[in-house]
């Protein structure tokens, strides 16, 4: 009689434990799904912001090259330097330690 009673109690305890585990896991799953939705929304907003930034700079130059320094030599203290300077869109000057030359 006691063994049957103990089996019945164990069965009830096991059922309650299973229901609690299912409840906890279901809540965890719902929380994770909500977090995933939030993260996807944040990613979508970031993508929109990035697209907006690229549209703002699209078609306009990111920089305007005004000069280039060139070195020819074994190290920084030996050799020869040239500066190519962009004066206008169609004109540049070459400046070296020996001469300055205008070009087009």
C-alpha cells in the first residue's frame, strides 16, 4: 500500500516538475524571441542610418588631392624629394630641390 502511495506521489511530483520546466523554458523562449526581434529592429535602424550616410556623400568627392610628395633615395635623409602640387583642376607644379616647373 505504501509503495503504491509513494509511486503516486512521485508521479505527481514528476508531473509538477515537468510542468514547471516547460513553463520556465517557454518563458525563456519567449524572452529570447523578443530579444531577437529587438536586435533585428536595431540592425534595421543601423542599416538605414548607414544607407542615409552613403546617400549624403554619393556623387560628391570624399577628398580633394592637393599635393603628392615623392621620395627617391636609400632613406629619408638621403635622396631626392619631389612635390607635385595641384594648383587647379588642369594645372600642376613640380617642385624639387633643384627646380620649379609649371605643367598642364
